[in-house]
C-alpha cells in the first residue's frame, strides 16, 4: 500500500509530519511494547468504498491517541493500473 499525505492548512512542524507518517506506515501489532501503535493493514483488502471509510476511522482514532496535534480531513483509496492500492490522506492541524 502506498501512502500519500497532504496537509490542508499550511506546513505543520516536521515532528508532527514525521510522527503521522510513522504511525500510518506502521502495521498494528508490530511495536513490541505498544501493540496498538500503527494501523490495521488488512483494511486495504476490503472494497474501495469500505476501505476508505474504515481507514478514515482508523486514522482518526490513531491520531487522537498518538498525535493529537493533527486531524484527518479526508481519506481516498484507489488502485493504479497494476492493482497497487494507493491511500491519500488529507491532514489538518487539530
């Protein structure tokens, strides 16, 4: 899955951007002392409309818990010609 982050309201601090990218690119269950950190990567196996809704919810919940300085504005899930899933997440300041 390819992840593309877009910011709606200017450029946030680099630490926020890095924190959000790390959170969204980490599969849930892979951090030894915090198994809830990351996102459920099995969501991308759902049909696009269901995946987009579930990912929006997943990203929003994880930001509230791990990076409260940012909020999800929009999630779009699509696939390229080869079937690779592309997730575009629009983030804004909290």
